[in-house]
């Protein structure tokens, strides 16, 4: 389940990045906000929007990789359940065989 929670976090990041990207769409080159961004960060609104788009692309790839990890973990879990079930069946069969042998030896001992 930990792997699935990581996807939830990545989706939250995506939503936040899209929200920030939408804010930068409203800023025109030369606006007061653009000038403030340029003065405080050294980059214009367009540069920040480009960075956000690139980050969204990277985040999308990370979501894809994480989904694959979840699917692989789910398959491993399913295989482990099957293996455990088979192991339990073998143990039950061995226990039943041992019980039958014990009862047979007990009968033979009672006859003697």
C-alpha cells in the first residue's frame, strides 16, 4: 500500500503544478507581476511556466513508473498468496498423513 500512497502524492503534486501553471498564463510579459518575478528570481513568468511544464512532464513519467511498481507489487502479493496457500495445503496433507500413521501404529501396538 505504501507504493500506492506515493501515486497519491504524485497526483497532488500534479494538481499543484497545474494550478501554478494556470497562474502564469495570466501574467503577460512586462506586467508588474512579471517584473517582480524577474527581480526576485531572475526568471520571467515565461521561464517559470516552461519550468513548470517540464516538471509536469517529469512528474507524469514518475507517476507511470510508480504505477508499474504498484502493479508489480500487487502481482508479487498474489504470487505469495498462492505460494502460502500451497504451503498450507502441503502441511495439512503431511499432518493428516502423520496422524493416520500414528493411529495405525497405535492400533498395531494395542494388538500386540
